[in-house]
C-alpha cells in the first residue's frame, strides 16, 4: 500500500509539473491516458541526467520542442532519443485531445519550444526560432 501511495504521489508531481507547460500553451490533457502517464514518468526519471547534460553544453533545446545532441555524444544519444520520443507522445496527444487539426502537432511543438527556451537555465544552449544556437543569458 505504501508503494502505491508513493507511486500515486510521484505521478501527481509529474502531472503538476507538466500542467504549467500545458497552461502556458493553452493546451490541456482531456484524458491522462496510460501512454501519457508513462511518457511523463519516464521524463521525470531522466530529468536530472538531461539537466546535467544541458549544464555541460552537450545537449540543447531546439526550436521544434525537442532536445538535440550538440556534441554527438554516445552517452547523450540514447537519452535524447528517449526524451524526444516521450515529448512527441505528449505533443501528439495534446494536439489530438485539443482537436488542433492537421497542423496541430507543429503548433504544439512550436509552443513547447518557446516554453522550453523560457524555462532553460542561464548557460543552457537554446535554438532560436530562426535556427541560431546560443547560450541562454
């Protein structure tokens, strides 16, 4: 029972962490499907590693709402692939659940790219909407 409560509490934290992103982009989950829950949990699991790689300048936030391996690092490669798969799952579900139509995924990606740029720490590498990479100041 204790494990169940801990898991439920952790899931609640993940959802709460994701909600400001959703509100910032005016999108919300109509249904928190098992696929979305898993993507959110997996992102939470790798969060510290992603942040460390950002601090080291190995990965950055691109202008499409995903992370990019800037150094072609073997240690970052599997993390960026997994992170981007989970982000895509979340973005696709947001676009579908909010009935955004054919360009919905692109719209969600652009909105989340902006959110991720805003949330990036000073010194993190971010890609502008024009495609230029720079350290966030």
